C-alpha cells in the first residue's frame, strides 16, 4: 500500500526545484582550498606539525572495543597530535577485541570491520550532532530526514529507528525497545569531551547480545582527569540558532577528579517540500562525571545526565470512527535521565574484572497525546584473563530489567500498557594463538533469555592471518538475532489515509519470533610500513542472510500485520584509504557498494531502495600555517528509488584559527553545492512532510580557562 501521493513528486525533484543550483558559499571555499593545497604541496614538508587536538586515546575500561596506548599509559593533549603522527598509527592503536581494557589487540590485527573516529577528526569535520558525525564511517548511510530526525543504517535497513544497530555511550545502551532503535534526537554530548567513537560494522552479538546485528556504535567520553579546567563553546549560524556548552573539571582530592557540564541547542526549521510543518527543536541537557583512583588496583566511576528536548513533528492521521482527517502538527517531547556506576578491579597484570550498574529513564510524548515511558536497570559483570601463552579469555554475566508504561493516543494504541521485560545473559570468548604473530582464532558465544522470544544463542567464529607485518587477512561467520520491538507485538498503529474514507493500520502480533542473521565476512588490511607508515588500506566484504524477517503482510485493504514472512539477502563491499601527504596534510577517502534482495512470501517490500547502492566520501585536513587550519569533506550518496530521492553530492568545508592557546575560532560551511536537497523520504507509512537540507554557515568560538 504505497502512498504514491507522497513519493511520486520526488522522482522529478531536480527539475521541479529551481533552488538546486550551486551555492555561492561553495565557489568561495573551493577556490581557497585549491590555492592552499597547491601551496602546501609545493612546500618541502620541513615545518613542524601544527595541528592540535584533545586527548587522542586513553584506556578507560569501558565495556567496548576500547583503544589504549600500546603501553597502556595515558596520552595527554601535549603528548600527541593527530597530524604529526602518520595517519596509520591510528590503525596501530591497541584496540579492545573484547569488552574490557585488558582484552586487547592492535586495530590493525582486529578481525572485524572496525572504524575509530578520534576527537580530532570530529572537531575538524565541523559536524555538530552525533548522527551527523557518523558520516565519517565507511559504509554507514546517514541521511537527514528533517531538522530533528535522521535515517541511519549500517549495511542496509536505513531508517529513523534502525532495529539492527546498537548504540552505547560509555557502556550505557541507548537502544529503545518500545519502538526499536535509537532516537537520534536524544543522545548528545559536549563534543570536546568525546574521546572517540568506535563503530563496528557487522554482527557483534557474541559479546553485546541481541540487536547487535548489523553494527555497534560505541561512544566513549574522556576521563574527568583529562578534562580539567573550564571550557565555553558557542555556535551561531543560519540553521544553528544556538549550540552552546559550558564545562568545568576539577579535583576533589589527589585521587578524585570530576567534571560538570550544561548544554543548550536550538535549531531552526528546514524547508519542507510537499507540505509545511515545523521541524525545529530545542534541547537542554546537563550532567557530571566523577572518577576515583584511590586504590592501586581499583577505580570507580559515577556519571549521569538529565535532558529535555521538544521537537517539531508532523503526522497525518485518519480517524475511521469519526471519519475525519487529523492533521497532527505539534511538538514531540523527549525527556529523561540516567546514572551509571562502574568499578574496575585488577587482580594481576593478566587478570581484570569490571562491574557496571546503570539506571536509564526515557519519556516520549507524541502529538496525539500518547506517552511512552521506558525505565531500564542494567547490571553487567565481566572478567578477562590470560590463561596460557596461546589463549586469552573474556566472560561475563548480565541482567536487564526494562519497565514499559504506555498511555494510548489516537495514533498508537497498545493492547498491553504496562510490562517489565527481563533479560538474563552470559557470554564467553576465547582467542587462540595458533601461530605466534601469524594466525589467531577467535571463538565465542552469548546466551540470552528474554521475555519475548525466549532462549537465544549467538556464536561467533573469526580467523586472522598476518603473512607479513604489513598485510592482514581476516574472515568470520557469525549468528545474531533481533528481538522484535514491543510495538511489533502489542501496538496497533493508525496511519494516514491513502484514499477517501480509508486508512492504513499496522497491527501488532505477539506470536512473531526473533529475526535471525547468518553473516559471512572477509577483510584485508594494508599499511605501507609498521613504523611511521604514510598509507593504509582497509577492505571489507560481506554476505548476510536474514530469516524470519518481520515484513508487513496485507490482511485486507486497510490492515497490515507484522509477520515473519521475509527472507533477505544482502551483500556489499567497503573500502577505506588514508594518506599522510605531508606532516600538515592528511587525506582520506572511502567507498561502499551495497545491494539487498527481499524474498517476498506475500510481504510488502519495505527494505529495497532505502539504502544507496553507491556512496563515497573524501576528507582533507590541511594546516595552512601553525595556527590556521582548512578542512574539507565531500560526500556522494546514490539515489533512493523506494522514495524517489535523487542522488546528491554534499560539500562541507571550514577554517579554524587559534590566535592563543585558550581561544579557538571557526567558520564552517555545509551543503555548499546546492541551496537545498532532500536526503530521505517519508517515515514509513506515516504521511508526514519531507524536509530539504539546505546550505548553511555557522561560526564557533571556544574559550578554555
């Protein structure tokens, strides 16, 4: 039941929209870039590296693929500079192949499609939100639906709420189990406090459990010790009416460090194509972190946040009882808070444990007066140790309680309004050294029991072969499951009318099983030399088969039922290359190709054409002088035939000037090649308007004290 009235106008959007012409901002920035690039290329490269950065990498014991220094020492702001080190030293970082600090390997040796985005890359990109920052990841599709919604997908399934990808912040899972996926308007941080973002493309369920199907986004913040002093950041521009942060870090005593922060964001409306509606948003958030290192073998962390985010929305509903259209143009409201405690204990140089407990509340209020409340308590314990010279092990246990409370509205009605969903889990993984420095085998599995689909086993097999110190080949076979969202079991959704006196409804079904993925992956990495290499290459390929895919099956003219009728097959390739041209000029590029096919079995095809077949990105980080930077990013996204979105090319570029050690000034232009363009179609069967992302400019001032 495709609503042609919604998607058809986009098929000739380029012809209909005279605003899709080159933006004057782009011409200016491109000219300056060419001149500066020629000047640097002709230099002898004798200048000392000049880029500065926040702390590059520190071990922080998060339950993630953590990155630490090879000697597991802290690296301060003064000790490291992204552009002064050869670009592939990032690939030589020691990365956690497991979920804790001591379960580590070099990133070059990890048998997985893993990308690490450093704080310096985030700063130089000019991207202001967490979903936008993910544009830096090869093979990850990021599309802006309007000012406060994004469609994101790794290896397919792009959508506002991606069922198949977990997102964590310092080990706290922000995946919403009511509708399934991540509300990208909610997670936010002071950008200068982000240490790195680690993105795993492909299944990670053997360690992280259900819903880690197509990838994991792990956002890791800096220790309080590394954010001492004050910081004030202010942003103002044509779209960003405000993006302001204030943070202060200090010492409670010689072993205890803290930081507190407050942040406010306000974004203007985007231009809408097919019908006017408000999509602006305002966000206010504050939080803290305390780290205590009082004992030689123990460290403790306590951190938390509170937030409130009203955001403009639009939903066209149709009331079959009163036989009238409901034009719901109003504000969604997202609010909540969280608190997390973590205890790390070191038994010996080869044995380490971690205990983590957190509470997380999220309230979502919709314009039809429906309210969704999620309360989560999560307890996790893990232990890693080196058993022998040829075997290292990590294992752990976990419990998660998810309280769900629903207030029904006109658009969504739940047959179950209150529930506490419990999940019990345990995992174990071993890495076997078959041939020292040449061949490693990783075997692991996670066992879970949840209240929706029962008992699930998710094993993993990975092999890494290093025939030469500059070449590494890897392959793997994994099983992962997606537990259907609460809404797919119990919530009936009334959607917009597609013809007079008719509507589309999606009905929940409490008998559907878990979706299952069997994934086959191969990869290759190259570095020009093991010491101070200038060039790296990373290639990943995959074939995925999904069974029990929850398609939408027509029951009659106006009802669709979530049912396990689909079998999906997808395959693709992801390529990333980095080149340190000079000490002050770094280039990187990535390309991905993707295709997916749905074996219908009576279901509506809801996945093909929602992710671009081809996408490409190019980044240039250039130091013009000691205090002046020029950074440029170029993105290409193929067309999305399912919603008639044409292909587009995006250019972002900006200057950063540091007149003193305490002051930083930036001017950034985004989407400079045309005045505006759409990036994604309507949100599923909800007949809401579609916004066009427009070219914009913003200025930023950062003061440290």
